[in-house]
């Protein structure tokens, strides 16, 4: 899972206002393209929020990227841009956390007139890095990976039990007269006896 951008926006009556944004992995683009890529991400995020209704969540695919948007009933919106392989559940969990932290740190009256330069919030800091590995950050993903690991362990336990049963059957067969083990013991012990 790769996260490229995390933004908090305000969906006003007249326009959508970008309040705060963080970008990651734009270093994969050339130096001269980075600002254009960030502008494209911001513009597309604003367009998606503008077209989304209050109280909705949506995921929009664009080329190799997914824009996950969550617009709350109070007009505060969050957008996270990820690769195509990112689970939407993790993206929406991240957006809920970020919007909750942001609304606690920034006064609601500042949302309609705010900008990245005037809004001071640490709500986005650290989340982009932490959610690069969703298994470490999202509790539901941790549970799912533990369940998958439990299934794999269950398969190994059943294979081990089956191997033990086959080993016991082989040992019983080897003890019968006419088998190699019995033949070794009746020849005067010249062969190696397996016990």
C-alpha cells in the first residue's frame, strides 16, 4: 500500500477550500514535475469533494491511483490518494482519524476562510508514514492478518498430525515379520535395527 497525499478540505457553498495537505512519494517524479503533481492532486481532490454529497464516502479511480473521499455532515472533508492495491477500509479509517483530530485542533469558524498557510494543525503529521504499512496502523488489518496467520498455523498443525499418524503406521508395519526390520534381527544382528 502506498499513500501519496492526505488532505483536509472544507466544502463551502460557493467553493471547496483546501485547509491542509501532506504529500509523500512525490520524489519518484522529477524535480520539475513535483509541483505540477501536487497541484494535480490538490485540484482533483477539490473536484471530487465538490461533487460529493455531505455525509458520504466514495472511492474514485484515476489511472493508477485511488482517491478516497469522506465528506462529513459538518462540511469537513478528507481525501487520501493511494495506489490501486490499497484497501478502502484502511483509507476510510485513516480519514476518520484525521478529520476527528483536525476538528479538535482547529476552530470550526476558521474552516471556511482557512488555507494551508493559516491553519495550524498536526492532524496530518505522521499519518502518511504510519499508514504506509496498514497492518501496523489499522487494528482491523492487524486482526485480519492474525486470522490469516492462524489459518496457516492450523494447516501446519493438521499436516503435522497427519505426518505423525503416517509415521506410527510405518513403525507398526516395520515391526511385523517379513519386513526389513524383522529380517535384520533374525539374521543374527548383522543389519542395523531401527527402533
